[in-house]
C-alpha cells in the first residue's frame, strides 16, 4: 500500500490530503461532531463505501459526511482527496 497523507492547517480550517495509488484503500471509519469533515475529490476516481453502501466518486465532487457516518475509500486509479474540517480550538 502506498497511501500517503499530509496534515494541513490554515486560518480556521484544518485537514488532511491523501494521495492514493490505484488499489490503495483508506479503511472505513467515522468521526464525531468535533472532528467531522467534508471530503473534496481533487483527482482521480475512487469508490467511497461504508456499512452496506458504496458509491463511485470522481474529481470535482464534494462529500459532506454526517457525524458518525462510516466511510472509507478505495482508489480505482491514482487519486487525491482533501478532508477539511473546522480547526479545533
């Protein structure tokens, strides 16, 4: 697996950039209200999945997760996602 991540923070926002190679997977996980985020698909095509669901997502899409919603990703090709949340005080 070659999944790489880079933590970022600017102003009142924080997040993580994930770079995938085809076949890489980010395991299913969930966040509470305090660390919930949106996901911007910046490049490539991935399958987003959770408990009993999956959906193809591609560059330009924004995913708005509900607190507690289980989600993970599997890259169909080289891809990048950016998770953005409000910076914790």
